[in-house]
């Protein structure tokens, strides 16, 4: 596995101090691993590093306790005192009340575990269905929506199989493996492996090291699940220190490509056994679909508010009336009267707007030309646009419309203005805004 090298030197098993266990090794429940006694002196020697202060991330008091537990553990590595399989389970074929799995073997193409003198097949073999479904997900598989949508797929995988993720991915999308189960074996080896490549024994997964070449991905663990995107292999499990899969971000340069999932082995026809797992895909591509937002002001104020003019009394322009819409209110600045509904709404971030159309009713009163002589539909801000008409010559009527010129505008502010009176002496009219329709692309900022 590791060729002899003149540069080899001893290193610790942990790259940084680890949090110690909370129970001593001699506290039940117990697990048993069959080991030839000739290995006991070497195991006891290897356990000596657990006595080192640099191994543990803990305070001084806990360190003393842990070191005591380690001495007790090393004392158990004793050929004269260790229990044999017969001591634990009884002679093979016998029965007893204390039933537990204590040994592993490979028999007739199956991984088996000795339970109370009887060899039984370990679960997770012979193409058993994975969590949520067997084999390769196919037609009808859900698709994650752009803008952060997710979908989950579950697989069962064995000999000779390279499975296809039933959705394509692009740069920035995220894969997250979870619910890893089962075990498989490279028939050229005795060791069995969990889907993450860790060594499988007695229902548990234990840490190991990469094999290197000729595995498809030499830097990843032998027999772990890897992915292939555009003929490049990736360690998408991205295991943390405790063997838990972390998120994998699809790298740059990938656009709507397939993802193939396979074991990290040069020839998967050698595989025995079966594993199951699930993959969560997050689609982080931008939303480009068109959308339409309709504000029926007879039913809601639409989140709009009157524009405040501090030079006039009262300062607000317009009032929302249920079942009617936004109606004009009168304000005075000491010289002129203004009858108008001037309303606005902002959104937290810019949105891509294509069209904006206001529907209104108008019966003019006295409208002088000048500063306030407009009826306006306005997309405010950098990159915005507006359309306005002269209020003093605007036609009267109901369900009148005013719209901006269609285009592509990145804005975050919306502004509507209808006036039915502006005078020193004269008469006010009536007006109301009843509806607003906005279309855009990408994410609808109003939902």
C-alpha cells in the first residue's frame, strides 16, 4: 500500500489535537475485533501516542483522567488475558443467551458476521434498495429550480456500476452526500470498505489512508465514492475529520454537464458487495424565467406609501381606500393647492424590470402648467426610466393606462404620480390609481 521510501519518518495519527472521549475504554457496551496475538505488542506500542499531551484538546485535569484510561486500555492488550471468539460466542454451532457479532469472514461472495456461533450475511449486499429507492433514479426524478432550489436522489450501487445523477450541474451548484450505508470490497484485498472509503468492520467505519495510483483519483480513499464531471474526477464527499461528508461546490468552467458517481478503483468489475447513499443537489444558477406581478389596488395598497412633501400641508400625497384604490388628497404650500396621489415603493435589491403599466381614472379640475403638471409612471434609480404626460391636457376617463417604454432596467424603486388639480383659485377634480402591472426576469422581488 505504501512503498518503502528513504524519506519516511514517524508522524502522529492526528494533524491537530482532538477532543477526548467521555467514557473509558473498559465501560460497556463493548465491541470485539478478532486480532492475532502476534500483533498485540505492536498495537500496545502504537497506543502509547494516546498518552501524549499533544494528542488531546482538553484541560490539565481531563488530560490526567484520559491518560489513566489509556494505561487501562494498554493493559488490556495482553495475550494471556484477551478473550477468544469461543470465549465470547461459544463454539461455532453452539447456542447461548449472550448473542453478539464478533467476527467477520468472506464466504461465497458475501461478507458475513459471526453471531452467537452462526455466520450471517451483513446487511447492505445483493443490490438492496437504497434510502428512498433502488439502483439508478430515472424518468420522473425531480429537478432543482434555479435560485437555490434543491432536489434529493438516492442510489444503490454495486459491481461494475457507474451511476448518473439525474440532473445536470453548473459552476457554483452544490452536491451534498448523506445517508451513506452498506459495504463493498475490492476482491483483490481482504479489507471491506464503507461508501466513504473508510474500513468496514463490525458495523462501523474506521479511518484509513489513500492507496494512490492506480485508483481513478489517487488522492482520495480507495473504494470511496467519487464523481466525474467533464472527464475530471473529484472527491465530492469532502469528508471532515470525523468522516462526515461536507458540501462540494461544482468548480468553474462547468455548464449543464452530467455527473457520474463511481467507486475510486481502477477496475470496478472487481467489486463485491453493495452500498447505498443519497445526494442533495442545490441549483445556484440565476433565475432567468420571466415573471408578472399584478397589484390590484382595489384589494391592497401593494406595499406602496404616499410620497412626503415637507413643503406642503399635509405632507402626504394620496390615501388608499379599500375597494377603491389610491385616491388623491389635497395639500397647500401657502400659495397653491395640489390634488394628487403620488405613491412609491422600494425593494431591498435591484431587480430586472421589462415593463410597467399603471391603470388610473381621471376627471380634471383646474390644472395650471408648471412644476406639478405631470402624470407619471417612473422606474427610479440608476438605469431606470420614466414616462409622463402633461396633467393639464391629459384626457379624462376611466381605466386609462400609462406605461414605460419596454426594455431591460435594473432598478429598486417604483414611483406613480397622478394629479387632478393644481391651482391658486379654482376647483379640484377626482382621480385614483386602480392597478399596476410589472413584468421582469429573474427573481420576482415582490414575492
